[in-house]
C-alpha cells in the first residue's frame, strides 16, 4: 500500500474529550473517526485491524465446528414479547416502526432470533450438537457511551449460540469454546484472565465466564489469587471467612446489650474513633429497597455490600439503596443511627457480620447506638448470606492465598443458558425415546471492536500504538527519507516488492514529507517493523527498527528482507495456522 494515496488522517493532538489513551491514539493515528456519540467509522487502517481480529475469531470458531451465518439487525419485537424480555430492557433497546407501522428493534444480541430460527429447522436430537455464530454489528443505546470503542452504541460482536440435547453435551461445547477464547485472545496479543462471572439478566443457569483484558481503564474489577488460578469478577468473587477465636460466644451472650449516647457519631470512622474499636467489630445497617420493599442489610464496618449478590439472595428484579427519607421513615432515626434491634422489616446479615459474637449497631434513635448486641438474641435475621464484596488481601477460599484486585476490560463472555429461551420460545427436539425436550443452550460473545481498544490500552507508549504483529494493519512500514532521491526510491520499491511477494503486508511511505514527520507518523500508527531507506541506500544498507525497541540498526538490504520474511514465519506459527 502506498501511503501517499492512503486515507490515513493522522492528528498531532487528540480531541480534549478523549480520555482513554486508546481512544486518543486510535483517533490521532487515523484508525477511527466519531460519527456521533458512541458511533464510529473505521478508517482503512482501523478496518484492516478489525478484519484481522475477525479472521482470528473465524479460524478458532471453525476449528471447534461452529458454523458462521449472518442474522438480521432488524428484529420484530414480537420475538422479544414472546421471550419475555420486551419489558426487561428500557431505552437501551433501540426500537422503531417500519412503513407498515410494525415495530422492530435494532439487535443488541440475538438469542430470540437464533432460537426461533432453530425452532423451525431443528426437530431431532440427531441434528445436535449445533453451534452457530455470526460477526455482526450490535446496537445498544448506552446512556453514557465513553472511552471510544470501549463502550459504544454500535459495535462489532461475534455472538455464538449452541444447542444441545443434554447438559453434558453443552458442557463439552462450553469447554471447547472456553479453550477457543483463550487461543483467540492469546493470538491477539492480549494479557487477559478468564474469570468466574455473574450471569446478570441473561439468566445463565449453569455458570458463566468472562474474559478480562487487564487495563486500568477497565470498568470491571478482577479478583485473582496470588497463589492459585482462582479468578472472578468482583460481582461474584467470594473470600474465605476468617474464623474468630478470641472472644467466646457464650460470654458475649451473657452480657445484655447497652445503650451508648453517641451524639453526632454517624459514620463507621466516627464510631471507630468514639469506641476505640476496629471497624471489623462494628456493623453498619443499610436500608435497601428490593422491588419497592424495604430491607435492612447488616454488614461489618470494614466491608462493602455486593449488590449483585444481594439481588440474587433477595431474588429481586430491582434493588437500590433507600434514600435518607425512606431510611428515617423505616428506622425512626436519621441516617447513621440505623440498626437491627426493633426493626420490623426483613434483615439480611452478611455471614461475617453474623460471625461476630457481639456487635455495636445503631439504636434506631438519633444520637444513640447499642453495644453488645447479639444476632439471634436481640434481633432475628431473616437471612444469613454472603452479600459482601471480597476485599484486597482477603484469603482465597480455594487455597488460602492472598486475593488481589486488577481493573479489567470485558472482551468476552460465555454462558450456559440452559432452557430459558428454548422453553419460552418453544424450541425442542425429540430425544431417543421420542420425548419432546426443550433444547439446552449456550451463548458466547466476543467484543471484536472492543478488542482494538483493549489491545491499544495494553500496547502503547508516548509515541503511539504498538500493534502485536498478528493484528497489525501492516507487518512492515518502509519509510523513504527523500523521494526525490532516485536511489532511495528505487531501493525502497525493490524491498516493497520483495516483501509483498513473500506474503507480507507492507506500507510504503512515499509521501513528499519531512522525514521527521514520517518517522513520528510511523511510531504513531504502530506497525511492528520499520525500515528506513535513506543516505545509506547507495551502499545498499537500510535502517531496521522494531516498534517494540528503542534502538535501530543498519542492515544490508538482503539481510533486512530475510529478517522480515523470517518474522512472518514466526508470526504465522504463533497464530492459528492449520
Ligand atoms: C438487550 C440490550 C442490552 C443487552 C442485552 C439485551 C447484554 C443482553 C446480555 C447478552 C448475553 C449474550 C449473546 C452473546 C454473548 C452475550 N446487553 N445482554 O441480552 F436488549 Cl438493549 O447479550 N448474548
């Protein structure tokens, strides 16, 4: 590709509203341009990278016998009413009417479409297992699109769906999909973790894993053990309960609770100062509204409520912290003095708060707390459950190691769906004994366009992007120092043709530009190998520099071409070659 004709509008500066470094660099290096908030055009180099990522995904999907198809973006909303999800998603689901006034949604995902398609075409277990996938644009009207491709409103996803006659058969496909995802993210050069995750609204009955690219910009928190391979999204992560030994429960039970006058002591920090006790001896009482009903949640002063876990424990659709007015109405006291004693609403207490032999809690009276309160004696919890966030430094439940936190970008998510959609939509097969049985399903997503940003977040420096070779828009960037010099342009063309003949993707910077600008652009665009043809061209020597290294070196032309060709072999072998 000759750069003089290439549509590659690089920028010196990123727009001020681009906060994430990947967003800034993809804009500055001319890979994407914003059309509207959360909606992007992929310019030629951006599209080349997207295609390379997509090809890696296709190779790994085809390797596990998944079959590619393409479903429509326009989905009749009757399907969403049939699946019961029409009212689950609000403004995020983009709906419109066609010329016949029929309502459609722009597809955010395709469980409904694929299940009705399979319902009408698959009738016998002999046609199973069946895994279908597509690489297609998804539409989700995010309230706050941000960080460029990391959270867009129109994005490229690979979504796969598998259909089975038994859970064992699903488990087999799920394991193969899990392995294929590892291969895909490794080939894309991502530093990622596969983590146990929460299925959320999709309702994965049998478990779900997310694939997280580690990056500080990531919205998710990955909890991983420093000693074993336990890793989970914070939404789901559990930690070992450290067993208390110091105080005997019977002693605590013998002492009646006492009233403490605690004027102005509203927060745990103030209570620590006032009582001289550590936060892990104190219990905060938070009032939540679960599907509109008030619930008291008791948790140790040094812990945080995990609302994903709490929602599951309460089997609530909607869950939110009650506001001050509701808290005062329910507890009879201003926020900061709420407590379980005398409350007439359900009380959920976190396991580790319940482990306390006795606790200090609000007295449900302004400026008063109770000490030596014993759960089960002075109040009866409705539920004792793990409703807390794991904390950094907690012990790993599996091996006792230390739990560490990392920020992560979700680039993949796989689910064992079970029969949730097949039952709702009536997709079943006759099994060996002629029985009609609902199909057992799995679904598997990869954020293809999001991978571009995740890779850039992990592979960049002060000069620009550093593409892993397998997904770089080109393998080699040839820069001619002065295109007026016949010797230089002839040598550059010779190298260009030789490398292209060897199957390398080569970009030739033949622009009438100062060499400083060309070299800056080359660093910004991030192609793995840079070959500069300049004053040494007359001696048949060129400057060779890897984008990952600071130093360049002088090589003979043959040596440079041979090295580039060898690298291609290496890159191909790292890849998923047959
Ligand atoms: C919607 C809207 C947004 C959504 C969904 C539905 C996320 C929705 C979950 C999934 C689950 C899997 C197949 C590929 C992998 C992920 N956001 N999800 O169902 F209507 Cl507006 O998409 N689907």
